[in-house]
C-alpha cells in the first residue's frame, strides 16, 4: 500500500510518502519528505498515483505548494514528483500569472 500525507514535523507542512509491504504493520510509517523546497513555505493536499506493480511500479505524487507566494499574495501552484526516480526533483506543473491560485490536485496513471 502506498500513502502520501501532509506532515509538519520539520516546522512547516511538507509532503511525505511511505509504503507498507505485505499488509499493515503495527509500527507507524516514518515516510520520506518529497519536497525539495527549503523556503519553509507550506505544501498541502497530496494526491498519489501508482502505475504498474512490483519492480515496474511507477509512483507519482502531486500537491498544492506555496513556495512561490510572497507576503499575503496568494499564488499556490501544483507540483509533482516521481517517487524513487533519481534525484526526485520537484516539477512545477502550473505557471499562471502572479496572485492566482492553483489548488486541489488530482493525478492518474
């Protein structure tokens, strides 16, 4: 099972990913932070998609990201990453004019 969630363990909300192998476990998932932003801005509303299975599985996570907001001006964007793909660089999906929000991502494979 693959899971994505918003987590504030580092002092601001980032997007984490974790998976269980062979069913549920009594131990909580630690997860991996997927966000490559160091500005301290908030990330939220993760969406996850898995294509394929086993060693061929490709896992993608998208989310709403405030890293490009300045002051009180809203400019949330949508980012995504392929989990476990080399450097896992975050990819900007939306690039709209300043002060326009893009929210509530959905993703499918």
